[in-house]
């Protein structure tokens, strides 16, 4: 059975069909790309899949469970985590605490146990710290564990966002332009990290990206969106040669 | 990383996590000033007028800390905080007046009054919180302001009496229908009189410490991180599976319960309790907000200092007569600039870096 199944998903804002008739099937372990010119509706697809917007038509399933109309927090608990195009970190929390917020639903103790420092507080916090440091290690952030998130350099902020998303133990990870603002070296490093994370945490990854090097480098398959509709779909190298796609990106 | 090592008995202070260290300094500061003022008043070195300030200062500290939980930690502006204090004060006093002859041990009665008031204020917090917390920003501020006023007005129009038949509740004395042996406990705008004056500086201090314990431990826990993540970025918090409504309501409730306890402390320091604009109206709510903002949003120690200084100042400046409020205003402005002005912020940062490097040098040597 497919991990993610999106059927005829669409949303209209007023009279505008921001996304129309969007279909997608992801198998477990896929590394899938979603590309398209500016304003094509890529981030809107992410917002639909994470419950930020409610779809006007269609529906989607994760592992066979219908998630249409659920709240963002519920969708995360069901197994979809995301990053944001414009970075959204918890700026006044430390890097470590950012990841620990991601562990919120994975490792629990009650508010009461937290206030009165009962044994479970100490044992769970210890586990949380260990797990968070493990994740920070993957992203080369362990040295910055005590830094405030807002004081991190840009590239590391992007990585921290991914680390925080992975902390929620998702089945499906949505990355919204992870390489935006990175230099070629950082992008290359990021590509390796995404590969590593996919294999190591048994994730399925759906990524929006403008950087064609990254798309060609890591995505096995892609969908091209234009004006909210699907323009092309298939193996990355075939799609990128498609004259329609080239036309959409470069004009005639 | 091991939090168990954070107990002060096991390790040197240098190995403490920064938040734990910060909290310990706050506790130490409160204890130091308690001991100082307690000795001063015991040895008779404190003027009567100044002694009378001790309990109200504790009240405003507790109010400031509890409001800071909503405004500074959760990041929602609430302007009706005095309303919860009002509920606590009246429920606590009501309980004490009712039970004065039944429970004669003071500390048991007072403890029960605190519990009754905390529960009543918490219930009010939940009831008001459910509709109100759907709003954000300015809208939330306006509606909480209104609820604060509503609470005060309702208390002012209620008459509650007790006779052999039980309780009577009405909107005027005439409708109360009490038996001749009955006694009015809550008398409309005249409020509750005859509350035993049980509040002492020691009780105030204990309550401040309990509040500190609850709030600082809450902030440094899984729940606290969730709350602060909502403040920093609501959309991202939702995206990592945090239930926004649940935590907003939780903060609102805890904060209301603590404010209710502050109300009991306040009402048991007066023999007659009435609800006016100055003690439970928006004046008070704004005053507490001033303590919180000047002390620093999310900064518990700052709230304590600001509440103490700003509450005590107008009284201490009484000797200056007409110039009193002028000087008070100047002090407010100076505090604001020193706290938030970019020059002073940079100065503080530079100083802390210097201090840190100084320490490191010593350790190397």
C-alpha cells in the first residue's frame, strides 16, 4: 500500500484555483520532488497536506488513514512533519530546546510531574536530552546546543528546522525549499544529509526546491506544477527534458 | 546534560544549567529580602507605615508573576487579571467569614481559604478562557478587559446571606428574604466585612515562594517549552504537534488560580473588602501589566523587582507630597529606558561577556 495517497486535491481562494486536481502517490522510502515556477501552488500543496488550509475538493490518505480536515497538530501526530519556506524556529529557545519541543509527543510526562519534579520528569528529560543531542549530531549542530535559535547562522537554522521536524518521528517529511539561500557547498552537504536522513530514519521525503542541481541530484521522481495544475510527472531526468516544462520555466 | 547533576548539593555552581542557576539566584534574592525585612520589623527598626506595605508588596509580586505567565511566557495580552484576584479575594473572605466559628485553627482555615479561592479562580479562568482564547492579540486584550470589569460589577450587585434555611442569593437586600437570625455575608457594594486579618508577611513570603516554585518549574519543563513555542511561533508549534488551545487554557487557568491566591492574601489583610476600580478594576490590571512589562516579559526575577519597587515607591515618596507622582513617573520612564533602551542592552551584553571571560581566565589560571 502506498504511504501517501493524494486524490484530486484542490483549493480555491475566492475565484482563484490555487491548486486544482492534484494527485500524488508516494511509496515508503521515496524521495520525491515538487517543482514549478513562482506562484505555481507548491507551498499551497504543503499547507493542504499539513492542515494549515482545508481542501475544497479531494482528499488524502497517509497509511490508509484519511487526514482531510484534520488540524495541523493532529496531522503531525499522524506522521507528517514539515519545514517552512521562511524559517519558523522558536527563536527565544535554545537549539536543544527547539528539538525538544519536537519530541513533545514522543516522550511524555504530565504538567504535574513537571512542576513537582517527580522521578518521571528526570528520567524523561534525560532521554529527551540524549535523543535531541543525537539528532543535533546528525545535523552538525551539537556544538550549538545552548545557543539561542535566533543567533544561529542561516544555513544552520535551516538544518535545525529539519532536525526539529524529524524529532516528531514522522513517516513523511515535507521540505519546503531547504536549500534556499545556501551556497553550492552548503547545498551539496544538505543533499548528503537528506539522503542520510531518509535512509537512517526510514523516512519518505517530499521536497519543494528551485535549485535544479539539488532536484536532479536527489529526487528520483518529480511533479511539475504550473498555475495550480500538474504540468508533468515522472522520472526526474525525463521530466526536466520535457519541452512543456522548459517552456513554463523559461518562457517561449 | 544530565539534569540530576543540577542539584546544588551535588555539583559546583559552575556546572549548573543556566536556567537552574538563574532560578536559584531568584530564590536567594527573595529569601534574603524576607530575612532582612523580617529582622528589621522584629527588632522594631521598621516604621509602622512601612510594615503595612509588606503584605501588599507580596500580593503584587504574586500578581505580577502570574500575569507574566500569560503575557511574557504564553505571549497573550490579558487586561483582566485583577478580575481573577477579585474572585479569589471574595471567595476566600466568604469562606473565612462563614467558617470563622467552625474552624478555629487559623492556619487550617486560611489554607482552606487559599484552596477554595484557587479552585474558584481556576474555574473562572477555564470558563472565561474557553470563549476568549479563540481570539488573538488586541481582541483578546479587549475581551479580557471586559471580563475583568464584569466580574467586579457582578460582585458589586450580589447579596448573599445565610440563615437556618441555608444560603440566600439575591440582587438586593430586600429580596434576600433572610430569617431574623440570618446574617448577610456579601453585602452588595459594601462587600464583605469581618474577614479575620490573618495575612502576615510570613504567609506572603511562603506564597511568593510557592508561586516561584510553580512558575519556574513549569517554565523549565515539557509543558513550559510547549507554551514558549506557541509564543515564539504558533504555526511552527502546531506543525510539531502541539495542541495550542490546550496549552493556552492551561496557562490561563494556572495563572488565574495563582491570582486567586493573591486575592486571599489581599482580602485577609483588610477587615472590610469592597470591589472598586482601584483594587480589582482595570486600574489594577494595568498596574500589574506595568510591573510585568517593566520587569521584562518572561523574566520572573524582573517581575519581582519591578512589583516591589513600583508598589512601595509611591508610599515611600509620601514625604515629597505634590512631587510624589512626578518622581514616580520619572522613575517609570528611567526604568523603561534602562531595561529596553538599545544603549543599555548593549552595555549589559558587553558587561556579561566581560564577566564571563574574566571567570574563564580565573579557571585557566
